[in-house]
C-alpha cells in the first residue's frame, strides 16, 4: 500500500496531519519529499518589485495614471 500524507518535522519526529490507519508497531518505509511553503499574502508583489527598473518612462506613466484618477468622473448637475 502506498499513501501520501502530510505533516511537520519536529526534530527526529514527524507529526502527521491525519491517522495512518496502520496497527501500532507496524513497520513502515518512509519516503520524504520537501513541500515548499505557500506564499504569504503580499509576497508576490514584493517578489516582483523592481520588475520595471529598466523602463525609465514608467515614472511618467505612473504619474499620469495617478493624475487621471484624481479627475472628477461624475456628471455635473445643471444647477451646479
């Protein structure tokens, strides 16, 4: 029988996330695969920081976007 379970290492002990379902004292063979940790929220943007470093025009583009967002977008009423 081959089964994939997940757990965490604590020194020489591996704490599994679920019961193996085998009898106490049963001999088993263990094969370990390291699981890469999931990224925390915000790590993606931090990893991408500097991606536009070779584009000096990006400062001007971002300033234009910033200024455009400040413009009033609602239609003006006739009484105003």
